[in-house]
């Protein structure tokens, strides 16, 4: 009799809840649950194990690695891949590939390992490295099934066919194109290939970014969000302090979660952090309202703990906020409560407050290099993106044309 383990069932329940939050339909969730329940009956272990899932796919779905797959098989593969990913990262990867499980060896595994090591040495964030690894891993599996035995045999036709495959699944390639350009530049720089195939990849992600303007909030909307936070309870005190750090200082969600007691100099009224994303150190002024909110939370809400991090979960065992929690739900709870309407094209995560601060500083005439310093950008080109949302500033850049009348 198979062991229908409670922890494995709970993992599936949590994954389904997250998928529902992301907007998956009941019909889609039913397909996932059909596979998951079948796997629960099949397995006798109490954890996620790739080899066990591969055996399940082979015996229950007649899946053969490298062969053509039916829609029935692809649904099962996707369902287990999603579950495995959620078990490790506690989030759903929306663009999860339907191809074979990614633990299959390829002739290019050593190249992938060296590429990932280079990204780590260059100081890329863990999440960024993980994104590049997933895309490149999928591409290298594609090359294996194309029959490529050596990376120096790579050419444009392989790239084109891969692009056509992923475009057929989704209609977009902007997500993969950035990772592939970086990988191809690496291959060329290290001498694995003669050509720089990054030049062959269309810059569709750049075009897409120009079509979508950074989201900014009106001053009244920001006030409404802050006013609807109930600071009379522990959760409200913590959330108010976190959201205020994003609004007043433009801190990223990762830096808010990573904020430590040692980062705050109460005598000098400064906050000094080393940014999680850029590894750059930035010094912020400890504004009066931010300091007041932090003190209120620390004195009246934060659980007693030896953790060095300021913000903690408010339920035992009072751990630091997990890396996969981007504080999106924290902010959205109060946006909904405030009654502000949200359109599909409007971003409403913590990063939108960062955009709002940049836009407000720009309207006040703050020079771009100064805004870059406040936001912790490595160069002003990243900050210049906010010029596109400031209509008044754009109008000031128009040219006055002199009309001449010919004699």
C-alpha cells in the first residue's frame, strides 16, 4: 500500500493554492491534481525525489526519454516539474517547460557549470543566476536532441529552431533572449565558438520594455494606501514600516527583508545597506516618519528574537521573511483595501513604489546622477528609463522650430 504522506499532500495543496492566486483556472488545476493524486497513490516515499517521479512517468504514462510525447504525457511531465520546482523555491514558475526532466545529462554539462560559476564570480544575484541557468539548460537539452555532440558545431539554424519551438509554446521569446545572449557572449569570449551568436538573437525584450512604461502612483493614491493600514495591530505596524521604506527611500523588497539592526545608525540618522541585487553599498537618511514607524514596530510588534534581521514573521518560529517572498502580497492587501482600481497593464508590487519615488524626484528637478545614487543604480542609464513616464520633463525637451518665409 502506497504511503499517502501528509507532507507531500500538503506540498501539493500549497502549490495549488499559489497557482490559484496566480490566476490558474479551475480546469487547469484539475489537470494538475489528477496527476498529483495519481502520483500520491504510486509513491511510497515522503519527499520529492526526481528518480521516483521518472519511474512514475515511465510506468504510469509510458513516457520514454527522448521520444515523441503525447499531450497526455506532457501534462504529467509539467505537473511533476511544477511540483518539484515549488518544493525547492516555494513559487510557481509560470513558463515551466513541458520538455523532459532537466536532470538528463548532456554533452554540455561542464560548459553550463563553468558558465554558472562565472556568473557567481561576477556577483550576479541568486535569482538572476537561476533564471539564466534554467534557460541555458533547456537550450542545451534541445541541442542534445538535435544530435549535436560538440558545442563548436553550433550554428544559426540550431538557434532558429529553438526560437521557433519556444515561440510555438507561448508566442514570446523575450524572457529567453536575454539569457541566451549572455550565454552566447560567454561561449565566444571563452573560445568555445568562433562567432558571437548573441548578435543573432533579436532584442525583442528591449522592444517590449520600451512599450511598457514603469508604473507610478499618484500622491493621493499613496496616501490612501498608507491610511488604510491598521497600525493598531502587530501586522499593521510591521507592514506599515516596510511599505514606508519602499515609498520614502525606494528600497527594493529584497533589501527591506534583508535590513539588519546593524544597518541603522540612530545617532547619525542613517541607514546603510549593501544592496542584495547590485552588491553596492548605499547610505540613506533615516527620515523622521520612517524612523518613527520602525521604532513603533520594534518596540510594540517585533517578536523577541536573536535574529539580526529587523523584519520577521509574526508567527512562531518567528523566522526572517523568506527570499521567495517579494512583499507583493503585503502591498496588494492594502491596495485592495484602499479601493484603488488596478488595471491589467499596471504593475502593483513593491517595485512600483520605487518607480514612484524616482518619478517624484525627477519632477522636483533632481539630477539623474543623484537619483541613481538614491536608488542604488550602477549607472544613470537605468535611471533614465523614468524620463519616459514624466510627460512634463519630456515637453521641456522639445525643440522650438523657427519658421522661415522665403523671399
